[in-house]
C-alpha cells in the first residue's frame, strides 16, 4: 500500500499513484482528489522507500506505522497540523512510537 502513496518534491501533500505512462505518472491528490501528470524530471518518492533514522539502524516507515497502530490499539492517530507545533512536542510524540529516533540527524530547517 505504501508503494502507491507518493511524495512529489515542490508540491504539498501526498499523492496516490493511479497510472503509469511512458514518461509520466498519473497521480491523484489525497487531499482534494484532483488528478494530474507527474513527469520524470520531478523528484518523486514512494512512502514505501522512506525510513526514519534511529540510534542503531534505519526503520522503514511501514514499521513506524505498525508501531503506531499497535500502541494505539488500532485507533486513528490524531495530530492537529493546523496549530503550530514545537520541535520538542513532535519529538516527544514520535518517541512514544519510536523510542530510539535519532534527533542528531534532524536539521534545524526540519525542526521548526
């Protein structure tokens, strides 16, 4: 499932892979369901290829999501993204699910 969810550099949000053409992908925004082409010159990455740094090893995002699901007993994880969050709050929240997250690998631009 995570292989078909994409992040496209320079575009906000996440996208679902709908179809694949010769030099492009047809993607659908998860937010507003609008479809459009994504071309090969754009940096496109699948959530299935993303991992989080920890103190010992990289943990695939699917394992992080599985840990969240297990800790929450299958309930939805809720985070209000409309209100500004401090880095400390986000790290504390992430440590509930991934205790060994490597904060030294976070850059100041990703901490604001």
